[in-house]
């Protein structure tokens, strides 16, 4: 049996679409599952629509997702190739190959010149596609095609068309399985005919279902979540996006819904890919982000948090690494998007006299009665032997009992005084991080 070789072949004409990212992922998973090879090929023969910026967007998106490819032209001065040293294949660098292959078709009577272009002589009989996901599909000629089903291989300006270069590259690269979106299903009869004209078997085809919006409409470029860059900018964890994309059209057997890419690769079979289209749900993706964020090691969460705070314009100058790590650790369990992290933990990095209390929080939590309670709490905290979360909780509850009030009468005013907001990290843990001096200073300031 041939070693599996699959490819992802995007056109650099815009951003990396969520559907394209899932296609890349399914190819990557199948390669990893079978011990095969995953190839990245940039289909950039249409120079009028392509851009280097779009190429960089594709590469950045795939690397962010962790979908490294296994071969390609070496980049830089690497002497010991690793996954990171490979650049993708570019069709724009392969024109000599296409010229040779089109001459081969012409010599065999499968192609001919017409008005400066080269056309392929399409068979006049139905073409049968045996698809690993869709099943058997018979592509008969349409009424229009019965008159002339031939199609262009090389335009009159000398540029090869998608159908031709796609097949030639799959042939030359030894692609064994073509895993791509169902929107390409209508092209496949032409591709099979081209492989037959070259005298070789076509790859195994597996057309995966489309990704739709929640309402069942086709996801367009303008729809929420269509671009992978959205998830990078919003601060989703790549593990969560990969996890959710796996479940958009594939059943993960013998595994919980929350899993890693490596877990999925161990189980990925084409037979488990659904036939029906998948519907994208941003709330479900948010759930996976929260789960993966909570489970990631702090050693990974902290650098990601520092980067998010930097992008939010929050200066960490003057704060030690242990303090920063402890502050961020209090937010990890909440599973926030990294774009929202700054609004959740910025109070750790503000001077005590610059804590801006939200008007609604002030009105609800800092009443004349509660300000009096804060003054008592400030005195109480002076006497806490160990300024740790458990001791702080016990001290606050003890004071509440002495004052004849519920603990909540102290908790919310204390939170607002320390953070400026009604919601935030665990109160006692954030107090521990801030430390005795800063907490007491903020309580006194809020108490007026």
C-alpha cells in the first residue's frame, strides 16, 4: 500500500477562510493518523488575483493552528531540515513542468490548440467518482456539454488554468488522497479524465461537507467567524479552534468532546466524516476556548496573557514576574478570551489612587452603610497574620459575624474597592495577590 500523501492547496487571494482551515486540518489529521505526509501548495498561477500579503496570512494562520507541513523548498540557510524550515510549494515556480505536461497531452491526442489556447479533449461518456465520504457519483454530460465538453488547459495569454495545474501537481507530488471541500465535487470529473489521459490512477477523493452559518446559510467572507484572523485577533486559543473544527463534520469516537489535535489524529478516519453540512456556532467555540484555557499549563497561559495585556496597552513596568504570573493565574479559571483579559485584570497594574470605579458599581456597592463596613474591614485586615486567600476569607466572615451582617455585605463592596468592578477574579485570591498594603489602601480610599 502506498504511503499516504495529502495536500492543502489554497489560492492566495484573501484571508484564510474557516472552511479552508478545516480542510487543512482534516488533511493534517489524516497524514498524522496514517504516518503519511502533509504538503502545503500555494496555487498562485492567477497573478492578477494573488498577493504576497495573502500568502503570509495563510502561512501565519496555519502555523497558529499548529498545522506544520512536512516537505517543500528549504528556506534560509537550514542544514538540518525540520518542519519549520520548509517553505510551501508555489505553482508560479513550476511553469516549465506545466508546459512539458501539456505537450505530453497534445502528443497523445488528448489536447489541441484553438485560437491561441490549449483545450483538453474531454471524454463523451459519463465519469464515475468513487468518493470516500460522498459515495459513488456519476457525472454525466449536461445538455450544453454534449455539444462540446472540452475545456481550456492553457489560456491564450499562456496562463494555465486551475483544473490542469491542480492535476499535474497532484500527479507529480504523488498525492494519494485528495481531501477537500464539497464545493469542488463538480470539478472532479474533469480531474479524473485528466489523470486517465496521463495514464495513471487518480487519487482517492474525499469531499468534506461545507460549513454553514448557524441559520443554515452559506458562510460568506463577510460573515462573523469566516476568517481565521478573527480568532487570532480575538484571543481564542488555537487548541480550542482546532478542537471545534474537528467536530464540524467529524465524529470523534472513544474520546470526550474536549481533546487535543494529537488525540484527534490518533482516531481520525475518513469514514467518520459526516455527509451533511456543519453549522458554525460561536458560543460552542467559546465553550471550547474556556475549557482549553483552564486546562493549559500556567507556563503557557502567562506569556499569552502578557502579550494580551501589552496589546491592550497595559504597562507591566515595575511589576515583578512572580506578581504578574500570580495576577494572571487568578483569571485563568474564568476562561476569558485573551482580548478581554485586560479589562478583567487591569486593576492589578494600576496605582491605588487610580482605580476607576464604574458608576453602576459605585451606586450599588458603595453606599454610606457599606463604606462604614469597609473601614471596619480595613482595620480587621491589619491583624491578619498570614495574608493568604483562606485566612482572608476566614477573617472577613468572622468580621461579618461580629457585625451581625451576611458576608455578602462585605464581599461586594470589598471587590469594588479593590477592582473598580462588580465582577472579577476570586476575591480572596485577588486580595492575596494585591497584598496587605495595597488592599487596605484601596479599602480606605473607597470608604472615603
